[in-house]
C-alpha cells in the first residue's frame, strides 16, 4: 500500500491529517510550499491544492472527500457509516462542505445576498445555515448518530475553525459538540504533528 499526503500545516490539510491519524495507517507526508508546488502534486491535482492524497494511484482531493474515502478504504477503523447512519452522515458532511462553507466565505468577503435572491444560494441565509448546523450537532452526540464517524472529523474541524475565527456564535450546542470531538486521541496526535511543522518554520 502506498499512501501519500500533500499538505501544508496551515491549511485544510489539518482536517485530512486528523482523518489519517484516525485510520492509523502509514502514510508519507509531502509538505507543499505556497510559492512552489511539487510536480508530483500538480500531476495528481492540476490546481495544486492541498490537501490531496494519492492512495495506490487513486487521487482524492477536497477535505470532505478525503475523509469519506479514507473511511471506506480502511473500514477497520470503524469510521464509515452504517446503513442507519448513512443519510445523516452524508447530509451533514456535505452540507458543511458546501452550503455552510459558502455562507462562511461570503460573510468573510462581505457578500450579502439580497432577500429576493436567497433561493439561488445553497445556504438561503447565513442565519438559517448556522441554525441548521446547530440542529445537526444537537440531535445526538455526533452528527450521524451516537458514535463518532468520519463526518465528525470534517464537521468538527469546521465548527472549531469557524468558532475560532468568530464566524460562529459560541452557542452551547457547538461548545458541547467540540468538547466531544476534540477529545479524540487522533486529533491530539494530528495537531502535535502540524504544530511542530509550523514551529519548525
């Protein structure tokens, strides 16, 4: 098995790193500088974006897709959804990757959607998107049900980042959810690796 991980420690690669630590399989890390992209990365992903993984020749980019892929590629980790969990797992992982992230980025960029155009954007309004996320993390301990899955790697990362940067209100439901997901030993390991890389310069 060959698993190569292209990343930068100050990027969404931190999400993929967490997921890689969750599945606990060996992988090689290739650090990508913002000013120069390795030829192998550009061959795999012409956009040169991180994170990107190459697993036995298969290329996967986009952090949510990497989480979903690794959960299926390494089922022994127990992070893929059961049949009963699948609907919520897919719904909230991809809601977070799509409409919610769009809402957050529009807020950062100062984009205001006119009321008559709300039907054209996936998140409707910023407030409604945040309320939907709150409902997702309040329904049960984890977004797909009563156990941690790969969806929580992605959603948990997003809740943590958006809260850290002041884009999400510090609602009790978000704080309780973060307390649960951030207790994962794999997250502690992943953060230590990336923080050491940042410190090393």
